């Protein structure tokens, strides 16, 4: 209904997408995607359309209904976008992204999120299957900035943690994967409490996704995505260069205490 109303109102005025974009100061391709139902849009563009057409709060109310119904499927929507992305930029705040996890690391995280127990193997398999987007044919270009906190929070099993760090180094050797470490010494920054993923789709359109361990927020509104991108770019400038980052990880591997000898 929201998409159809936007199309009807524009058609009544006889405006092209480009003319409409100039009037509300939003990209015309973004407005096209909204009318075709490919993007929900954000409150800023909906408010601008309501004001332009003199329909306030009609479009805003429809947008809120559409947003609420879409909320349940937001994570599924993100997974679909991730699978199509040609470029991905990730900032990991406290744990490794699923795209770089070993099975043991993923299993430990998933079990920690289910303190009452339960089978997590299907979830582990599903999570690891996402990595084919980096290792299969026509892999996406992926950059991961890892906060030092990610690397200072080891797994319970020392050997599994060493395996995870080794896997991280191996992934960084792929031509399409870049890993950078953000040291504690950087201090506060624009994404201090924001675990972030930026995706670029085949048509060049960027999408942002921020999350906690319990929820996520998909952002497709261009101005909001641009703010995330600028914050990420500044963060990349503060992070260690790729070679120094790998050396940092390798030093952590060497610092892992050896297992104590078995008692005779």
C-alpha cells in the first residue's frame, strides 16, 4: 500500500523520478526503489514526501505499519542482501564476525547465548555456510576491522582459540579479504558501541546493518548509510595496516600458554 500510494501521488503530479528527487532532495533511484517496494525508505524521506504532496500524516502512518510488519523479517532481509553483496565492510566490536569464525568458535558463542541448553549444530552449519560468499566463485571483497577487544577475549579451550586465530590469519591471506586490528590505544571513536556491517549490492547501492547480540537494525536510507560509511572510513584510518594487523594476531598466537604436561 505504501509503495502504491507513492506511485499514485507522483503520477497525479506527472513528475519523473528525477524531478521528484530534486524536489525532496533525495536520490531518484532511491525513490524508484521505494515505489517498486524494494526499499521501505526512512522517516526523513517519508516526511518530505508527505509535506510535498500535502498528505501528512497519511504516508507516515502507512510507513509505520509497513515498518512494524517488516521488523520480524529484518534479519532474513539482511541475510538475503549479504548473499548478494559484492563488497562488504565489517567492524567487529566484541566478537568475530560469523564470516571469519571456526565451527568451534561459532558453537561456543551460540551455546553462551542459550544458557538453558539446546542443540546449536544447525545454527553452526548455517553460520559457516555464509563463508562460501568469501571462498567460492566470484567471492565478495571483504574488509574486517577487529577491535582489540575481539582478540583479547579468548575461547575457553586454548587449542581451539589458537586454531581460530590461525584461521583468521589464513583468511587474511585471501586476495579478497583484508583484516585490520583497531588497538585500544585509539580510544573513543565514531563506532565505539556500534557493531557495523556495510554492504554494496551489484547495482552499487549501499546498505548498513548495526547489531547487538539480541537485535539488529537494517538501514537502507542513503543519508543514514552515508553517516555509517564516513564513520567506518575514519575508523579504517585509525586501525593498524593489514600487515601489522596480521603480525599482531600472530603475536597473540605465540603468547597463548602451552597446555600443561599431563601428570605421570
